[in-house]
C-alpha cells in the first residue's frame, strides 16, 4: 500500500503552535536550569516572600543588583529557579505556602546538595495563620539547629518576618522570640546572625496584606545587603572587575505563582 505524504504546508500550523506553546509554558522548578558563576554560594531560603510572589524575583532582584554594583561574585543556589531576565542568578529555595516544619523536613537534603556558604532565612509567615502559631518559635529553633548541624561553617542570617495586614499581635509575638533564639545559638558557638526585617517594612509596603510590593522587596534587599556586609566574608570580598552575570535571555517563571499564602 502506498502511503500519502502530508505536504509540509499542512504541518506549519502545528509547528507554530508547538513553538508558541514552548515559549508560554512556565519553566519548571528543578535544578536543570541551575546557574553558577563560581562565586560565594548564598541560599535564599523561605516561602513565597523569598520566591517573589507579586513581584518576580522579589528581594533577590535588588540584592543581586547590589552584589554586582559592589563587585561581589555571588552564586545564588537552590533547587528552584525563577525571576526576571535582569536577575543574574535565578536559583533559590523559596517555597510558596510552606511552613517552618515543611522547610525543616527538607532543608538537610538541600544543604547537602548545594553546600552554601551563606543562608538567608525568612520563614514563619504561614505559621502565623496556621493551627499552632504559638509553637512557631520552637519550630524555628529546631530548624536553626538542623541547619547549623548540617552546615556548621555556613553563615546563617535569620530574619524576623515582614508585617502582615492582619494578626499583627501574633506576628509581633513570633518576632519577639527570635532575638533570644538567635542569641542562644550564638552562645553555643554557632554562626547565626539576627536580621530585623519587620522594622524595615510597614503595611503600606504590602501588595496584598501578606506579600511585599516592589518597594517593600527593595527594602528587604537593602536590609539583607547591610546584614551581609556586617559579617566579613559572608559574600566574599569585592573583585577588581565587575561581577559576572549568569542571566538567561528571557524571563523565568517559577513555582506556585497562584498561591495566596506566603
């Protein structure tokens, strides 16, 4: 039996559709797109505020700009990948909707895989409106212990969480416990540093009562930057030449962009 060949012209609409589909589908969240410039490994760790809900890349964009302007060679690391093209390194561990316990359940594996020199931890927002907000400080303390046990030589920066448009007394109670937790780890010889993120933002810096707007994320970037500079070696030393950018040529979309929790 003779087979009839389909004319090439008949295949063009299908090829066009597939090309458009490939462009529009968001990039995955695995490590296949991981970027590295060989710099000091820094892991942004937390929930959707680290991911950058409402503003692609969140505080990571402004912080990256400070790294490059200051000629610091930094390699952001993590199993997730998203943010705008202008963000030179899209890797992070910002898991939308996750609680302290969920981060704790996975953090040892992430640390083994990435071996970061510095960790930026902002977590607890989803615990505030969870079933046990009063237990959040204890869970944070346990998380810090697990991080420092797995990565004892890493510099761990622990932030108070940003304000919410509701439950402010609960947020304040959680944040009030963090300095004591951090100090107890410092007293035990651990490389843990307190970062007061709550005071840097106001409810006016929130886009939806939970996640920062662009201005709020810029404020977060500034607070992280100043905290990093206060600990010599946390991001290496400035280079005499501009830091490399590993930016991809197009916007990378990430995980859980429709999530309403942090």
